[in-house]
C-alpha cells in the first residue's frame, strides 16, 4: 500500500482518487509584513481553488498565512513540524 493511499484511507481528506491528489509545499519567514501576509494568504487561496493540498512546516508567518488562505477557500492543509529537543 502506498503512503498516499494510507493517508487517504486514514484521513479521507479529499474526495478524489489518490492518484489525483496534488500536494504543494509553502515555506517562508516567520516574521512578515502585513503585505507579505496578504500575498501568502492569496497563494493559499489559489492552491485550494485549484484542488491541491497545502503542505507547510506548521509555523507562523508565511506558512500560517498561506494555511489561513487555503482554509478560507475550503482547502486542505498539512502542517509537518520537527521536534529537535525532547524535554523530560
């Protein structure tokens, strides 16, 4: 079973065959101007309008704004973070 099929079966986040899922990654700075935030939101909206899932690092700034735009259009977003230190 492919990873995409597993994702589709586990989360069922798109109502289309797995082979047609398109993922688009967005990365960028954590501290951005209001103008850059507006641009990133528009990028996210356009990704959602075209039926793709937005993938980002799940942090603030560009990634947060792009996700906000995608969600505003009813799109799907995936935030993938990395843990670099475990605090016991």
